[in-house]
């Protein structure tokens, strides 16, 4: 099974066809017209052994709750957390024995 994740739709179709596989895109009824969108998921996973003429499912959009906003461009720096933050001790030996004078 080839890796289709990260390929444009047109390249994913050509790669699948070269391997003798059929593609289906549940999130795109107009899949045959899709050209420049990138594949973000596939099933079965890359490297899985499947017989020729198998159906491979690809998705171009992440599902609800999967955070589609950072697929290619993660937000850096991360937004600040709200609420109180605990201050951490300086790094060192947590079990250091301190002798009193």
C-alpha cells in the first residue's frame, strides 16, 4: 500500500491507479474534479498489504474535533493558557540531601 497522505488529489489518484487500487473520498462527492487539495488521511494505512483492486479511502479535510487549522502550519508560539500557573523548582536532584550546620 503506497503512502498517499501529503499528496495532492491528482497525484494520489495516479499513484493508486499505478498500484491497481481504487480511491474513494467520503468527504468529497466531487472527488473526480478535485486536483490541488492534499490528502490528510488514508485507510488502510500506508504499508498495509491489500490485494489489487482494493478500495482505499482518502480524506482531504480533518473531521470534527480533529483540529484542522494546524495541519500544515502549526501555531508557534502556542497561545497562553488561562488561569494560575504553578512555578516549577530549578532543575536538579530532587532527592538531594541537605545537611544543616
